[in-house]
C-alpha cells in the first residue's frame, strides 16, 4: 500500500494504530501466536534431536529430508531476529509515542508521521539488505512450513496441490515485502 499512496498508507496505519480492536485484541493475539509458534518450533527441534538415542554412523541428512526441513530452526531464528528489529524500528517507537507520551494523534508537525517514518527507516542500505535477507528466509520458512503443516494434520494426499499453492504464497508474500523495502530505499529523496 505504501508503494501506491502515502496518504492511503497514513490513513490505514492511523486506523490500525488507534482502533481498539486491532490494538487490544488482534495485536496481542498475533504476538501470542508468533511467540507460541517459536516456542513450539524450538520444542519440536529439541524433540527431533533427542528422538534417536544412538547417533548415525554416517549422517546423510539429504537422504530423508530437505535442506529446509533440517534448518527450519535457523530460518525461524533469522525471522525472529527480523521481528525484533522490526519492533525496534516501528512498534516500540509507536508504543512510546502512544502510551508514554500520550499522543494518539498520529501527527508530526501537523501531518501523519507513518509514511515519513517508513521512508526514514529504509534510507540505510544495510538495514534494507537485512530486511530483504529476512524476507528470503521468510519465503524459505513458508515454503516448507506450509506443506509440512498440512501433512501434520493429515492432508498428505493433497501435498502436491498444497505444495504448489505454498510455494506460490512463499514467493509472493516475501517478494511483496522486498519490493516495499527496495521501493522506499530507491525513492527516498523523490
């Protein structure tokens, strides 16, 4: 949305940032879901490592699993690091403005601040590269996680169809985020 209209981005950001349903119901549910997902992924990783009492004489991981399935914990850790950076960049300052300073207006010098803050964050090419790398990890994580989740709930017979849908989703979502980061980096002064 920020790629198409600064005004629309500001309006939607302000609506989401001041809507009590979003702020006090949906946002906590989303945060809980991310934390729960990370904890369960970490527990699953530990259980998988401890499942075999005797280690393999020769470890050929690619024989039974994909590189991504063996490295979900690492892509998840990279995504978690990105989420922390994203919170530091956007969420913590917003919480400070609203709850510490008591300013719910969303205004800075008489104008909505959201679009301007977004552009300012994407000036630094190192930050942009970090975001883009995180989005690549997100794509890899989604590609494996999508089909794996459906297999876990017994929909293995649909694995090929779901695999294609999962791969398309895992490309489109991160690519959209990458486009946003690059757009704001390349068009900062325009």
